[in-house]
């Protein structure tokens, strides 16, 4: 006696074909991964290294986007031209001496070498002036 109804193998093939057509019809913005958004900025190598050092050493207190946490302050107002750290020289001095009275260790205590100060400053200054967005940037190829 012959079975009536659709063959399961054919149903599986039809489902796979339908799924592939549905995926092909999606625009790139619909198919993005919400947990890994595309970078909003493309940085030169020095500034990108500054972002990496910020994420490695500073964001635990100052937040992923340098906007502050309950533990550390928002850094962006301080790095504006009218802020408490308006220049690279002032930033380097702050990194060398820290702010022990407020709980910020020196760069040496954090393990940050002086050759990384420039990139870190460029990243944070770009964030403070609005030239750079928050989130993960991309690195510009040389």
C-alpha cells in the first residue's frame, strides 16, 4: 500500500530552498549581527592603538565609551579645550602623576608605557570633540 502525503526528503529540500531565498532577499542592514555592530569610525594605527589601550586599561573605571561609571568620571568634558586636561602636555602630565587623591593610578602603575600616551590622547580627544563615535572602531590600513 502506497503512503499518501508529501515525501519528507522533498519537504526538506523545499524548506532549504525557501530559507536560502529568504536570506538572499534580506538587505545587508537586516542581516547584521546586533551583538557585533559595524564600526562607526576608521582610525589611523596610532589612534587605534590608543583605543585598544583605553579598552584594556581604562574602561573598567571610565566605561567603554569614556562616559564614566559609578567608579570613575566621564573623561570627555575634561579633554575639551576648556576642560581640566585641555592639551597633550596636560594629558601626559596627568598620566605620569595620576590622581592618587581620587583613586587614579599613574600610567606606570597601570603598565602603560609612555610611547602609548599620544594614541590614547588622540582617541580620547577625538571622543571629547565629537570627531569620533563610541563603540569599536576599525583600523585604517596603511
